[in-house]
C-alpha cells in the first residue's frame, strides 16, 4: 500500500465538500480497497461516508427508493423488494459471497470497476487504467469479455448484476453534489468505451449517489434474473438476463429486458421487447424473438460462444418469467 489521507464525514455537506476537493468516497470498500492494495487505483484522499443517512429501503409515491448505503444483504431480505421487485433481490443474491453482500453498499455495487484481468494487472496494457497504453485483451485472454458495445480501445465487461436489473426496470439514480441534486436515468449513467474507456460513467467529479428509485409497475412484480457462469457461486456472469413482463388476456402487454456479462455497459434489448408486444407468451414466440438478442454483437478470439449463449439465456428467462404466478 501507499500513504493516503483518510477521514470520516460527519454529515452530507462535509462529505460533498471533501468529494469536491478530490477525495474518493468509500463505504463498504469491497472493490476500492482491493484496487488500492494492487495499486490499480491510488487516490490521495478517502472520505468514509458510512455515517450519512442513505440506508432507507421503502416504497413511496409509486416507486421503490433504496438508499445508496443500504447493504446488499438488507435489500435482498426486504419483503417489499422480494414481493414487488424480485429481479432486484435475485440479482443481488447471485452477486459476490454472503460475506461481501453483508458489507457492500448499493452505490458501490453500481460503480464497481471491471474484472478484466488486464485492468487489474499493472504490468499489462490497459486503456481503462492508463489511457493510450493499449488493450491487452484484444489479442489476449478474452473469453469473459464483452461482445456488445465494444471498441478498438476496450472490450472489458461491465461487472454489476444489480445494474442489469435496474436498467431493465428503468431506475433513476439520485446524485448529489455541492451544487445540488441531479436525477439520472440509469440507462444514461454508464458510458460505452468508444475512444475514452477510462470514462466509465457520467457522474461529475465529487458527485455522490444518494439513492436509487425504481418505478412500481405490473411487470416489476413478474420479474426475475438469470445468471449463467462457470461455477455456481462467487463468479461473474458469462451471460445474464433480467426480464420483467406484464401479461394480461393471454398476451404480453409489456416486457423489459436487459442483459449482462456480454456488454461494456448493462445492455437493454429494445428490439426484443418490441417483438414481444401483443404476442402470446409461448415457447415458440420466445425462441423466435430471442434469436435477435445478439444483434450487433462483435466477438473476439475466445468469446464467440457468447453469441449463442446470450440467445439461449434470454429465451430461458423469458419462459421462466412468463410461467410465474
């Protein structure tokens, strides 16, 4: 490790002032501390925000509001989340280990860094870590890397399961800074790498996630998360699918689908959603529409299998959610 300044914020304004001055926010620290230990990240100052009142989990005025400092385990166990937003509870349950879920915060989960092995190896070329240095993954070990939203500078996969579920549900991130509050649709929070892979999100310097808000909808109640991975626990997704569906009168009225493990950002599938509208929820329909789930995909040397795996993952989860009571 190296020397850095550590302080604890007594209230929101002191935290925001520290952030505006260049300090990094830390809560559970389950990602940042590891990256600091490996010298992948070297912030000069950390401000501990665990005293801030951002821990509530409640449904109010037609939406679920989850404070950014709520721990993953608490959100998983909350009865309103389990009943009305099962895709959120399931995506968190399938994330990390039980010990990490007890420590990790919701805000930290949404802003965790990629698990690309070249990003975490300071001896390797990585445009995300050192802009302009190159991308070792392009010609290296890229079995787990992205096939959607990739660029010639980066093919790292976005790691958050929760973010995939929230993109499917059209969640909004509430961010605060010394200049006020901003509401950001989560679909606009993340940035594809393009020519600047070091810029991963659209938060401003010093801006702090205070909460996430998710609209209460019929499809949110009929929802679920499927994660396909190499082993059953403590492993990141090869593919995943968050599906929320509203069925009435024997037809699909609305569907929301986002996928993970395949994109440089959580990836929404609007073409698949549109193709399902007004059709009966049958296996044949789901097989037909899932065939377009990988449109626009660009595979690398080792991850071409993800194209077919993505289609099958979406098809399977459509069938699973349609069969929910």
